[in-house]
C-alpha cells in the first residue's frame, strides 16, 4: 500500500507431524500466490510440534520484503479535500471474517461445504468461502510506473479485517474524511448471502467484511478517469466509490 515492489517471500509452517504430501500441497499454494505477485519464494522454516498442535492442525505464516525509493513512498500525507476514492473489486471474503462466516453457515444455517445455496447462484459453498484472496500487485506496479514524475496516487489501503471503515483511516490525514457511497459498486454475492442468512446488520457487515472492495486508491481528481481506464485495461474492475472531504480522519458511509 506504499508503492513498494515485492522481491521475495519466506514462510513458516508448524504442524503436529510433518507429512510430505500435505506440506507439498501447502507450499504449492504459497508458490502460486508468489507467482501472482511476481515475488520469489526463496525459503522457509518448518517445525514439528506434536505437543502443541493436534493431528491435522497447523499454523502457517509468512512475510515479504519489497523495495521502493524513499522519495516515492506513498503515505497518504498528500491526501486532500476533493480527491477521488477508487475501489478495486474483491473476489470474495479475502481471508477475513471467517469467525462470523462459520457461525452463520454452519451453526445457524446448518450448511455443509458441499451445499449449493440458491443465493450463491448454484456455486458450491466451500468453493465460494475458500476463493483465494485477489492479489493486486501487478496492476498497481504497472499503474505507478506510468506516473514516474506526477504524484497522482495520494494514498492506498488494502481492505482486510475491519473493512472499509477500519482500513481507510490508516492513510487519512487527521483533517480529512472519506465519504463512501455504498451503492456505487456491485457487491459480491457472498455478502448478500451472509447478510440474509445471519441475519447481520448492515453496519456490522461493513465493519467485518470488505463488501466487494478489496483495495482502495485515493487519487487526484484530475487523474481519476485516466487511472480508472488504465486499471481497467490491466484487468481490474474499478469503481468510483467516494470522495475526500474536510473532517476528522473518519470514514462516512452513505
């Protein structure tokens, strides 16, 4: 979210017992993610901990190292009143909110991973819930490379746990608000399904989930259209979801 280009990734895996086929399957998934981010998987660490993890349980984590010139770091400090907020579509839950998801789907609705609810257009529940998180590295790096001199992207936020309300303030100056128009993008069907099946209040949905927007850019108004066209050309679904106003560093949903 600060404009850095990822270079390499290292992972850590702790299990009850090391089973080669299981470990290989996990590593293949990590490698696939690294390829999408043009990031090298250069190593990792494994630990067999039978006293800590039950059979079948595991803990996996990792980190990436990237690089950016100091004078090109995007921090949000240049965000100002009148800037346009662009949202890039998510492809589902993006690895967040699963405590609430499990409660809704398996405790309340008594569903199984193999069920195909009508609200999901016949898709298998497990496939929808386990859709890999969309990685935005390639289109964003290409976008930033086209504006080597002009600083037209003033701030960026990855919409993870906490949703739009919890993540956009991380880059907002204290004297600015982000006013978001909730009807300005197409929500992924999984969010409508979860809200109805819960049921879950709208405010709680926006506090927990990305609601169909996985990444946000705050850009200069004069360049909003050209940036939208470029990102669309790079394969992203882009929405103009809001605007920066005078405020106190908060997100206002309308």
